[in-house]
């Protein structure tokens, strides 16, 4: 009853989800306060009070048929206009409602766009480490995901590797900054370098390489880091966005896809993407949360817990001897496996009921990922277990 492609996926189910489910088992055995689950990027902070208030107001003030009914497959026009105006105010470039499609989260936006542009055998590039679902999304439409190396010390893009990776079949490049899993932010200088390589290769092959900027962590940055607006630097860039982190609403599945006019055949591309939204089965983004967004644009969840957790981990873990990749954004931290084996390191930490994700699945072997979007008490209570683990490695001469 199961297709061959799904049988393959079933045998290699998400490591992240598997570790999260292991956390459920351990919590049942030891109690929630004795399990330190850093596996899933599930925001721990509540949604802003304005969101809950807006839900009440929408239900009380707007017609039920409108709130819960169908609309244009691209989403409510007044919301798309409000988002376009907000983007213009923030980034200085003019946008319109008919360049935006409201989507069932960033994952849906990525799938819609990939369905719209990919032919079987087309190649999509992304820099490693990368969000592992990209491979599945690309394969959904017969595409091939090719990984491009980054600097092993900084995890910033290797432009020579990018130049070598681009070929006649290259259709798109997915950028993710701030990056999951590294937390690295690409500077304007780095992005201009990438654009230079893309322009060079487009001239060489007489093609257009679509840049897909996946930005669910745009607002989650630290120490004054800035996330450049990629369409201002790359004319062939589309933007995928989610409110899962910004408003701490991952379960509501709401985001958008922006297709600027600077992309070749932009109007036809937009029309095709709207159709892809419909025929993929999404039909339209959830209507109630669209109406809520109209009233809460500009709101942000309280990210101070993430800042405190990050500061605590960056201060305490190096004292124990761990090597870290300092994140500038998102809420993930990479820790180098003392013995070089990320799966073994994750298993050792699990003995202390500390749940992390081995990064081989992110094309970053030798590291584990911590999602520190948890309560500060979880971080503090996990530190003794990290310390005991470090001491065991030191006793073996591995740390």
C-alpha cells in the first residue's frame, strides 16, 4: 500500500522528530522537570497578548461567513496590501498585494514555489549545513538538491564551491539566514559575493537562477546583527516568510510568499504559484489567522528568554571544554562532538536526559544541535548533566 518513495522516507524518518518523540517517552518515565529537551525548534514563549486579543475582536466584530469562508487562493487582499505596505516601510522597496501569496507557513510557500518552477531533473542548490526538509521538498517535484560547502570554521558560504556547483541544470538557490542549524547570519558583503557568482553563471549559461530566501528567523538576531533584505541585493530573489517564530505561532501555520517584479516573467510566475497553492491541496492559508494578522502586523513575541538562554550557554559550556559555533540569530546552537561522532555524542548526552539532534542529517557531521527555545530553567537544570558528560570525555582524553 505504500509507494517506494514513501517507503524510503519511512525508513529514514526525521531525526529531529524521532528525538522529540523520545523526549515524550522519557518525560512519561522521569517527569517533565527531569528531561531537558533541546530537540525541536518549538517556540517556548507565548504569543503576544495582542494576538489573543485580536482573535477575540475578529470573532466578535467580523462576519462569521467572512472570517471562516473561502477567499482568493492568494489570501485576503486587504491583508496582502497591509503586508506589502509594511515591507515598503521597512525595506524601502515598493510592493503590491498581487506580489504576495498567503501560505500555510513557510514550508507550504517553499513547496508552492518549487512546484511552480521545477521540471524533473532540475537542480536546487543550498549551503550546508541546511534545514534537512529542503531535500524532501525539492524531491517532491522531481528536483535534485545539491549541497554547497561552507567555511568549516565560520559556516559562511564558500563562493568558489558555489561557482563550481552551478551548472546548466541549476534552477534555484535556497538561502536561509539566520541559518538553521548554525545560527549564522549572512552579511551584505557575503550576499553581494553570492550575487556576483550567480550573475556570472547566468551570463555563462544564458539562464535565470531563482534565489529563494527562506526567512522564518529574520527577527531573531542578537548583538546588533542585521539581516539584509535580499531582494534589494539580488534581483531574481523570492522571499518565503513565516510567523511561527516572530509571533510564536508555529501551530497556526501562517506565512507568505513574495514574488517581486524584478524576477523574469514575474506576473506569470505569480499566477502559476497561486494555482500551485490551490492544486497542492492548501487552497488558501487559514482564514481566521489571516484576519488576526491584519490587526497585529508589527507585533513581536518576547525574545528575551532566547537571549538569556543563548548568553547562558555561551558562557557556561565553553568553561566545561565544549567547542561551540556562536549563533548570531535563530535559536540554535551547534556543539562539536568531542569524539567527532555526533550520533555517539547525542547518545551520551541522552544518558543525562539531555536531548539534542545529531547534525549529520543537516550535512554537518561532528556536531549536535541544541534548540534553546526552551524555559531558562531547562537550560540551567541541564548544565550539571553537560558538566558530567564533559568530565567523562576529559577522563578519556577527548576534551
